[in-house]
């Protein structure tokens, strides 16, 4: 039997021989589905840390938080939050650019995102140096460094992914078609996740 | 239901929304007390979950890949479950295939008894019931002098049609349902969705099994 695959929305005259493409029951490409499943597992990991945090805060130290005499640099961390949040806009700009075929915008967006992420990490490490307490100081110190350090590790991983994407962008990879810029799309989704997690960490640990 | 987070653009939109919510929590906390911020944050989370749930309802529009036949044979895809042996359906099949060299594929979706049974893949009984109905309908179609084969399909009738179209080069699809007041398929928009997604003639046959029984 002669057969051909015809996707709706395209011209039926353009028939091609061979079996239809393999069905993807998830209706998503594998890479995007993979990063989403990974993020689900990461949400559980952060959830475990947040559970510890709230246990310590509500059950162990209900009277004062942070315990006397420790203080957190709310303003500096706030500036750092603004830096990381702005990096979500730059990675989105990078992807919007490549969707329009603007390679310069892609490169600019990726480099800016990388620089903002690196600045965030640098300020956080600097904050650690000047905090005046360590992970050994009470459960408070442990959970503070555990939670913010876990997030910092994610920023570092995100920077590595952005480095690869940037190198590829400067080598002329990626194109406007959706399948041609998955190498930026996937790190982009991860970067937004890292951004959102920091917003939650900052609001919970530094503000509430 | 569908995944509301499917691309970087979706992720960015959520990041902006969550960022906006966090700013309001921070401002409220700094202006009042942390407990007020916690209550506001909890309210926002609840609202956000509700919005996400509403946004995830329904199916996304999609294209269904078709296999085209090239041998001039008329191929009819019949999708039916409880009504698969109904008189109106058999009449329609006979009319559609009259005077043509035809090939018929009867797909009977295995309908789980409940949503819990569906999610737990507890569909053995449903598959067996579907098989029994399908075999009876194949006999009935054979008595019309037509050649037919049968398959058990996915419990989602639209997915069952899509699966069948990947291997069967249908020229027309017939979907058989109960009358509108008793049909869950019609309630869930199975026929309308199939017409939106599939660029083939799609016929809808209403089978009233009670009337069939009264006649016989």
C-alpha cells in the first residue's frame, strides 16, 4: 500500500513517502519535557529544605528569627535579587531575538544574562564572607547556608549551561525555528526556575 | 488537562507573575508585620494555583498526522463503544460502503469504569468488554457482506482515533454515540474536537440502543 504522511495545516499536495513520524504522546519535544521533569525533582529538593527551614523557625526558634545576635543583610540581598530578576528579562530577550532571527540580540541577551548571574553569585559569596556567622553556628546558620547555598549551586549550574549556549551562539548555532534553538530554550527555562526559586528564598528567609 | 508550562515564554510569564506577587508580599511585610505578609503570600499562592488550574483545563489545538492510501480502496474508520453493534450504525456503514471496494476498521475505546481506574491502569475489564462488543459488531458487519477488522483503542476516543489514523489510511470517520441526553462522548465534545483536529469527513451516528431493543 502506498502511503504518505500529511500534517494538517499544510498543503495536502506535498505528500512524502514513508511512515508517519513517531507519535509523541506528551506532545512536547524530549528536551523540554526532560528539563520540566528535572525541575519537578528540583522543586521537591527545595521543598525538603524549606520544610527544614520552617520546622526550625516555627518549632525550634519560635521566639525570634533570626536568633539574637544574628542579622541578615536584607538591603544587599534585595539588590542581588533585583540583579537576578533582571537576568530573567535578558534571557527572555535573547530567546525573543532568536525567534525573530536576530542573532546579535541572542548573543547580547546571553552574555548579559551570564554577567548578571555571575554578579549575583559574586555578591552572594561576598555576603557569605561578611555575614559574621557560619554554617556551624546554630541550626539557623546551617539552614541559612544550606538553603542559599543550594540555590547558589543552581545558579552555578545555570551559568555553566549559559556558557555552553553562549559559545554555541557565537559559533553561529541556533535559528528562528523552534527546533533550532532548543539549546537556548532549555537553559532559559532552567534559568527562570532558578530566578523564581531565589525570589521565594529571598522573600522567605530575608523578609518574612 | 494540559501542561501550562510548555516553553521558555510560559516560564518567563510565570516568573514575572511570581516576581510581582513577591514584591507585594515584601512591601506589605515591610509596611506591617511578617504575619500579614505570610497571610498575603498564602492567599496569593492559593490564587495562583487556581489560575494555573484554570489555565491548564482543556486540550490544546493540535494537528493529527494522517496516513493516505493510494490504491483507490475506500477506507472507513468506525469509532464506537457501547453502540458499536447499533442498527443505525450498521445502516450507515452499509450506505457508506455501497458499491465500493471497502475496508473497515472498527476501533472500540476501552472505557475505564472510573477516573481512578483510568489513572491506575485498571482497564482489564474494560478491554475485555470492548473486545466482546467489537467482535459482535465485526460479525454483524460481516453479515452485511463487508470486510472489517477491529482494534481496542485508547480510553480517550480522540486519542484512539489519532492512533488508528497513524496506521489506517481512512477516507472517512464514523463516530457512533448514544443520543445527546445520554452520551458522555458528546458531553465531552469528542465529535467536535475530532472535526477541529482532523481534516477528513467525519460522520456522527446516534444509536438509540433502547429503541433497537424495542424493535427486536
